[in-house]
C-alpha cells in the first residue's frame, strides 16, 4: 500500500477509527429547517461508503435561541424531535463502517441576523463585525455582499450564558442517546464560543471577559459540564481557530494557551481551524496545507489527537501524518467533489479522483445565497438521495442478515 500511515487505525478517547481520514464539518443546507432530510442521509452515506474513517457532521445548533439567531438553514439538536432523524443518520453512517461525531455549536453569535426572527444578535459584547473585501473567500464576494457588515449585537447576560450552557449539555446528552461516537464543540471560525475567546469581540468586564483566563471560562465550563454529562465513552473534541487573523483578535499564542487548558480538562482531540468571520479566507483557504504548521506546533504542545483540514493531496496527507505534524487529516470540499477519495487512495486509483480546485462556487458561495451545497465538478452532489447505493443499505443489510441466519441454521 502506498499510503500506509493514512490507513492505520487510530483511537480517540475510547473510540477506534479505521483510518486517519475524517470528513470535516460542512454546512450543507440540506436539512428541513433543522431536521435531518433524506438528502442529508444519502450525502453522508456516500462519504461513509467512500471509505473515510470518521464523519464529523456539519455544525448542529444546540439551543433554540441559537437557531433563532442563525440566518442559514442549520441542523438543530435542542428538541427531542430532532433525535429521530439524527438517530437514523448515525445508524446509516455506522452501516458503512465509519464512526461519527456531532459538531455542536452554541450559535453564530454576532454573525446572527434579526432577519430570521426579529431578534437582535447577541455576543460577548456589543461589537459588530466588518469583513474587508480581500478577506472574502474566492468567488464568494457577490453572494457574500449582504453579510459584509454585522448588525449591532447586544451583550449576553450571565443568566443567558448559564441558560445556553444548560441547553448545550442537554444537546450533548441527546447526542449520546442517538448513538454518536463523539462530540466536537465548535469554538472556531468566529462563532459564539470563539467570540468569547477573542480580545477583539469580547470586551466584557465580568468573569467572562478581560484576561485570557476569563475569556476561556465559558468554553472550559462547558467542557467540564459536557464531560460530566456524557461520561468518557464518547470522544470529546474542540475545534479552535489557530489564529483569528484580524486586528486585535485571538493570536496563535492565545490559542496555544487554550489548547493546554483543554488537555488539562480531559479533552480527547483538537480539530484545527483558522480565521474568523472577518478573515474567512483563512477558514476556507485557497492554498493547501495552510494550517499544518500551526497543527505541528499544537502537536508539540499536547498529547491530544490533532486533526488538520485542507490537505487534499494524498501524498502530502500521508507525509503530514507520518512526519507527526498531525494525527489525522480532515477533508472538506475535496469530499464534496469526490466522496470516494479515501477508497480510491487506498486502492491506488489516484487518477480516478475528482480533485477539488477550491473554487467555492458550488459549495461555500451557494450557502450565502440560501442554496444547497453542490460541487460544480461532481454532478451527483446534492442529488445523492436518488442513488440507491446510498439509500438502500437497510435492504442489503437485511439480506445479509438473512443469509447469515440460513448459514447458522
Ligand atoms: C460549505 C462549507 C461549509 C462549512 N461549514 C463548516 C461547519 O459547519 N463547521 C466547521 O467547523 N467548519 C466548516 N467549514 C470549514 C471546513 O470544515 C474546513 O475546515 C475548510 O473547508 C477547509 O478544508 P477544505 O480545504 O478541505 O475544504 C465549512 C466549509 C465549507 C466549504
């Protein structure tokens, strides 16, 4: 095998994963106003069938309030009815041999919009964002225009912080109940939890603002509460932006200090991200491997498993893992372009891979137009529900079970 390290199993906490390839969380807008759709199940089934070891779901909102503030069509897990579709989604992914972690988010914070429910956005402080045109990812300027300047948010009260933490812990318990193997707390990319970490967006003078210790209090309290609620059977991870790349924002040094504390709290893995809403070009990079040096720095600092996105080239991915710069890679856009990337790499069929050219036209640009994710290089993307290979796994599984029963008899 040409890429032995990529296909070595790995343990995160108590969860064993068949290889070092994860699907990175990506909003799809396939859900039906927060509930899992048939299309979504088929889309994830295709990626699990395509050989990745782990699927981290798109971000899932952990409170009603978070959803009311969110301008996009994002999945929810704050109501027991959300559990129905999510349980089926987990079952589907497991049927194809992959593990799955849910990415839970406490909301988009100051990126929120009153357009949705007439509510003023909330954040750590009354600081609005402003996106310089040169920081908008490639080919996204036009669809992004309505979101270039944020509305003036209001500061969250301590009661609201505590209420949101309770909602998050309930979501975590529901995630465990539906069978997710792990849970990733989304504290990256300028969303609410990362805004609390940021000296640019958090100007509070109470115990949740000021020093870095205070700014990370919200996240660390949450980590402790979640771990106490779900136990250690579930893998627990946190996604952090290595650097906010915005004036006055969180620096790499700040993030290193947060990473040390997360390890101290018993977090199992770190999913590397980058940038914030004001520097989205770093979150959705044009260049491969843009986060690998930061990831390698984290690896020196912590024994937590480190997962690094945006290395689409198999040889570069193998090298990054075998050189110890990261423990796992996560693929985002490359897996929309080709759900079978992992299988093709394992079988040495590299020429068959449909490569992602990081154009963002079908994926990232569309979500800001209220459209569902697609890839202009993959005609099946967004239409996976019509492919019986992804939707009729239950039928096949039952047939296999019937055959096994006959043999046993
Ligand atoms: C359409 C789209 C949606 C995304 N949604 C999320 C998300 O829900 N949560 C998250 O942490 N990152 C999200 N990301 C960032 C990806 O997880 C990933 O880090 C980034 O796209 C870089 O990796 P790539 O080059 O493999 O795409 C999203 C990216 C794209 C393109």
